[in-house]
């Protein structure tokens, strides 16, 4: 556990807490609370050979794949839903065999995290049999229930080296406040060897207590304050999903060549302050207007 | 007054829900998502609607956004489940119905959302199954759907990869696998509606009025039975159409359809 | 799941949702949020042959044992801590063999509830080996981990017929608000076939949402509004533990004979309104003064 | 100025805690409970104190109440763990120290809080182990304590029932059982303080000044070693005594002692 009273670090130090080759859990899901500033910073630092794990993800995984940072991908889904469809870089890498796809299922990942949390070396899952998932996971086994005689698939613990989480609010000790859905973040925090977090804003502990702490400080190794640190994913209650910025990525991702230009322009040639500048403060502020009216909110997605 | 295939389609999906069912859709499934809200606003007011990816219970979203993890989808919900709370409920059999789609769907209702072609070098790497794989075994009944039937590549004789299980898999049927869930009950496509016969094979029950049995057959890679009372899909009621338009003002449901399909327009019959 | 929009029942109906012979999970723990009004009502109704399960409990179990309602007791602890010591009726019944003591451990019970929640027929636990717990639980088994070769004890699911919970606040649909510690109540609610709850007060759903719902309505079969329904256990934020009323029980419990008189006077000869009258409204109101000052709070325990 | 054995006793317990440890006590354990707060207020300010039964992290209770589930015990805590959150942390080895007592304690530090005498008809049905059984296997180190050593019935040659495991059980030692926890490190009684030798047997290290080695031996049912540097328990510092009195104004810690023991009074030495 992490007992330091002050866990604040800068983003570069935070991203440096991930080593090449680590098993990395990615917090949030789809277009919500993705640890994008950490993703971008790891790309700047040239991180390699990551084994990423998680549930349903999108830009975070696709951008890491595009940057050549991922060797093994063990997510339950990577894509942009019906809106932008398949994940371009992920798809290219999977189809050309440059990453190993160990696609999993939310329940299986949850169960493996629970095994790590509970300190047991295996746990059973009800499904999997009859599907082709074991072709991707020869490490699973089967056991016969001593009570019912049923044969169930059993899975080993999943103990990520580090969980990268983004929260709208945190304090200097590393307590984090999130809004639901927490997705797997609570389980990542307990199962991983350490949590490295970004928060849009560091506030007094009292403010977090008022709202309710989601992830307690003793699980968190470092916390970096990065405004719009999840952008273009959402970080409610502060800002909504930036559909337009995501669309810009998708358009650039048509070829690896144009994607490299995108990464150079938006990531490698700048830092997070520069990233925010280039996105434009008016554009970013617009994402915070979701709460003004239903029309304003809906307008963000039109 | 006219309406379009996407509207009618989600109404048909909505009708697969019975009142007082506990129903879930996955992410990236706007047609199923809109259908659930239509059902709750029309014939199934006492269903328990679990909003996919938010796990919010009976929300009243002001609109359907183009992404499933947006906070608009939990507006009005008194309670949102935690991730594990939903998946545990589904695993222990407390969820009555789930909507599932697939890049490939075989005659038994097995679905593939993982990869088309060989696994080590897929022709198309699909997005992945999310949480469907395990809970397809245990949820009460499944409503399958696809808006890509006409492509001829979706309803296939055999899936290249089984992500979510139907009635019968190469490893055995549900009973042999020890699964409590009832499996696919309906398969709704932009051409017609299937149910499943006693052997677990899809059976054509209804078609849209602008579709012929030949259209269906030429687009379907598996052999299927045809119900003796093969009929036409019941048109949407004004209340159903109004519900579709109210819940999905951005038309997110349309993103599931090929642009050509969206040209299919129908007239409200005057009685 | 329970989808009725109005789950309100009176206490008698609520207690009637427990059948003779049921496996009954008791919510709360020690001196907090015990479902005492339901316990008393079940005694009035002459409930028999209950198999109670839970973590660390006190007066709820002891009183049911005193009334002859329990056949099997599968709690991790029954007693009155260092303050009043061993549980008098429970102890007599255990020593004379009139109840079957299947004492368990918090982690084991949690694990068995989790198996029921997760819909799997067994789960492993790390401990138990080396202890004598299996002498009380021949139903446990052992399995060899296919990944590590370790032998672990595995336990079957625990699916109570009914969980009896007390919450300070609820609504008409059956949503419940509790303060921490929730103890096992959340797991009981998910693992049991149904939840029957008492609440000190039924309030608008909006008020619960403001505070945060602990147990969602769809798990709750019936909810009865019973002021001071946990008394003499605490139900924060409303009232603190009544040490003096608990002491009166302990003094009466010295023999089964005097305990019968106690049960006649405080339980069998009256209803909950009468129970509150006999306790005295001034005495009950005093328990709500805990929040006025540290001295007032401390004074309740002096 | 004088102080009493209960005060000195909890100070001795407090000293078994090292700074920056994650420490837990069970319910019904006021001596351990007070000791943890004393440690946090004196030599271990950066420990992580997990309040037993409340699972509150680093609370500053205004007083110790006579019951472990009282809300006073989470005052000032920014966070309280859920039940499963604590027990999972303990089970996976993230908790460094737990305090454990027992109606019987054998030489290896196995404890019995279940029943004295035959299991089907016990002579004394004890309260039960709460959550100690499983996590005694996995928590880093254990501080055992009893205030009933002098009774002669507590430190026994062999427990009638092993609820929580010590260093060696009839089924094998911790290594053979596959347990990662280090087991008992200290045993603090109202007569003296033991640690454990390489074979896992209690070894007398210190005694209170009003206790003789014969007192200890005649009250102990198992054979034990005596440290070559057998000494006297270090008296409490003014800061430690002040902390005891501040955290436990109701004197709840005294409920663990036989009334006769509470007469043991000591003088603060004037230097």
C-alpha cells in the first residue's frame, strides 16, 4: 500500500511509473474517463511492449497501437461503437499480426481481477465453454465442481503491474472521486500492483469526502493534475466527450502514414499544455457546457 | 405520414420485450438501446431497463448520444449498478433478456464479433464481444439483431469464431454445456424476423412488406425453415413511432444501417 | 427480481415473508442496524427451525435462540463483545446441544455469498486449512489449483431464502439507504432469493438519491416502515446503540426462565408500538441526541 | 503520578506496531483498538489504521465506545472500506499486522475463540472467530494478546479447537499450508511479553515489574523458552499515557481485565 501523505507528481513522472513490457490496465471505458494524457505522455516517452488489459476501449488503445507501444492487447472490445466503427490502427495491427490479440470478455477479466484481489490462484467462470475464446487463451483450464460435478472453465489471477486511471477530482494524498460508471477502475485499483492517476483538478480532501471517495489513497502511487486529462474522452461532471476531436483522429487514421503525422502534430511535438492550446480553449470550454441545457448537451453530439 | 425502416426496425426489436422483464443491451447498439426505451414508453412500462455500459436502472435520457458511456444515459435513474453488480446478476440468471448482434450470425444464433477469417491473420478484425460471451450462456433469452442481412456476409452457415453462444455449438448444446440461459428467441434483421424451432434453428416468421422470401433466402448463408403462417411485420403504431422519435432525436439508430437501407420509407395506413 | 412499484407492507406481513425452516441472512452487525423489529415479530409469530447466517451478531441471534426459533446457527460470531461478554441464550443452547452450531468465518461466508452472486457452484478460499473449521463444515471440499498445484479449500454457494435488513431510510419502491459499515448487507441482498426490509422512515426517492442508494429496489420484496426498528441496535444517522436496554436484556438472560419473562413482557405481549411505549419515548429520543455534542454522544455509553 | 496495568498494557501492545504498517484489529478488542490509536498518535503517525468492524481508514474517534460498530469510530476518516474490500486486502497480503486474542492460545500461537471442551457439547461456547480464521493465514504479522494469562486456562498446551492459526498446526506449518502470512510475532499478556523462536514457540522476553518468572510459568500450560536478556517492560512515556487517556476516556479497555488486575498501579519514575 502507498502511505505517503503527498503523492503529487508531474505527468512525465507519472507516465514514467510505467515500464516497457508492463501489464497495464486502462481505466474508464469507451469514450469516458480514458487516461488520455498518460497515453499521450507514454507515446512521447517512447514506451514499448505494453500488454494492455481492460474492458471496452477505444482511442486509448488505438493510439498506443498506432505508436507501436503495444505488443499484447487483452481488452474485451476496441472500437468506436457504431459512430466511427472499427478501430483503425488496432484493426490494421491485428490483421497484419503486429500485435497479439488476446481478446477477452468483461466477465472473464472481472473474474481474473477478483482472483488477484482475493489472493486466490484460480476462479471459475460460468461461460466460455462452447465459444472459441479458449483459442485465444490456452492459459485457461477446466475443473470439475466437487459439489455438482459440473465442468467449469477456471482462470488465473490478473495482477496488472500498473493501473492508469483518470478521475475528475483527486486530492494530494491520491484519493480519487469518479462518477459512475466506474467500469473496472475499482477492481483495477485493488488488483494492480500500483495505481497511477491523472485528475482534472486537485481539491481539498473535504470536498472529495463530501462527494464520496471512489478510489482510496492507499492504493494510489502517484497522482498528476492535468486539466482535460481525459480529452477527447469525457470526464463528467467537468466535460463531455469530444466527438469532433475523435472524428479528426479517425479521419487521420485511414493510413499509418497520416496517423504518424497526426501523432507528430498532436502528441510528439508538444506537451499537454500545447495539446490544449492546439485543441483551442474555446473548443475545450464548449465541452463543459453540457450541463447548461439539454439542447447544449445534445448540440455537442449533433 | 411516413416512417423509415430504422424506425420500424427498432419498434420490431422493442416488441420482443415483454413487460416486467429485466432487459439489457450492450454498448454500440443504438437500435437495441432505442428499442428498450420505446418498449418502456409503450407496452412494457414495468420492465427493468438496464442501460448498457452505464448500468443505470430505468433512466429517462433526454436523448440517445452516439456513445454508450455518456452521462445523459443515466439521467433520471435513481440507481446505477456497479460493473460487477450487473455482470453478477446476469451470470446468476437474474436478467431476462439481452440484445446481441454480430458480424456473423449462424443458423443456431451463435455470433461472431471477434474476427472474420483465420484468427492469426484475420480478414477483418471486429471490435470484440465486450461482456456478451459469458452472459450469453446465462441470460434468460436473447434477442439477436442485424441491420446487415442483405450484405450476404452476416447470416452465415458457420461462424469463423464463436464469441457468444446460440442454441447449439460444436461443443454441444446449452444443456450439454450446463447453461441455464434459454438462448436466442428472436432474430430481427432489416429483411425479416426469425424465431427458433425445436432444434434451435432460425425460422422465418415475418418479413417487411418490401421484402420477398427470395430476398431473404439469397442473403442467408444457412438453411432455414419458414413458418407456415409467414406474415408481414406489424406496422408501428403512432405511439411507437412517437416514442422512437422522442427518445432518439439525433437519429443515432440510423448509424447501424447502410445508407441505401435508410431510403426505405413506408406510409402510415389510414384506417 | 422484484419490479412492483409499491413494496410497502406492514411488519406482520414482512415477518410472514419468512417461512419456518428458511435459511435467513441477518443484516447489520454487532450493535448496528440489526433487524430487531423483524426478529421480535418473528418471535410473536412463533417462527421455528430457522437456519441463520451472517457475520458478527449479538442480540438478534440470541433472542431468536431464546425463543426457540433457531435450529442451525452459521454466524462468524455471536456475543456482546467485551462489554457484556458471551451471548447467554446462544451459549446455553450451544452447550446443551439444542442448536447446531455451524460457526463460520467472515471470509468464508463472504466467499459463499459471492459464489451465489456470481452464479458459480464453488469458490476457493485461501485459509481454513490448518484450522478446525472443517470439523464444523464437512460440506467443504478441497481442490488442486491447475495453475500452481496448491491445494485450496473450496466452498459451495450460500443462497439465503431471505435476507432481513434494517435501513434508516427507504422509499416505497424498496430502495434502501444505509450508512457504512454495510457489513454483508449488499452481498446478502444479491445472493438471497429475496430481501425483506424494515426502515425507520419511508421518504421520497429523491431524498434517497441525494444520499445515495445502498440496496436497489429490484432486490427488495417488501419494506415495512417501523420507527426504531433496529432498537436497541443503532440506526445511524437516526439513533445510537441503546446500551442500557441491551444491559436489561443481558440481566434477564441469566436463566431461561427469566428470559421467558423478558420475552413475554417486551415482545410477545405487545406489538412494536407497545414496545416503543414501554421503552419510553424520552429514552428513545435520548438516543437521537448523539449528534448534538461529543459529550452527549459519549454520555450514551457512560 | 500513577498509572494502571490496563494503560501500560495497551502501550505495550501499541509498541508492537511499526510506523508505516497497515494495521487492523477485530471487534470486541478494546485493548488492541486503543493501542492502535496510541501508536498512531505517538511513534507511528504514518501507519494505516483500519478500524475494526467499521473498516474506517485513519479515523480520529472522539472516544472509544463499548461496541465496535459505532459511528464514533469513523469520525474524521476520509474513507471507509467496504467489508469485502478489507477482507480481500487482508487475503491478498496487503495488511501488515492484525491483533488477535483467544480464549485459548497454545505455544505456537494457535488460538481458540470457538469452544472449550468437546465440540458437540462444549464446556464453554465462546463467541466465535469473526473474520480472523482465514486472514490469520495471510496477514503479514500477528500481535497476539490476552488479559487472562493468570487464570491458567488461557495459555494452554493445546487448543481444543483451532480457530486462527499460529506458526505450526497439526496439519503442518505455514509453509506446508501454503500461507504467505508470517504468523504471530508477539504475544502480550498481563504477565509478560513473548516473541517466537525459530521453531515457532513462544519465548518470554519481558515481564511487568510486579511479575516473576514463576508467576508466568505457573500460569502457562505450554513449555516456553526464556530470552537470555529477559527484561522488564519499558514503562510508558508521558506522551503514551496521555494518548491512552485521550483516546479512551470511558476506559473501555478495562473491560478486558479481571477486576483484581485493575488494582495493579505503578508510579511514574522521576528522573
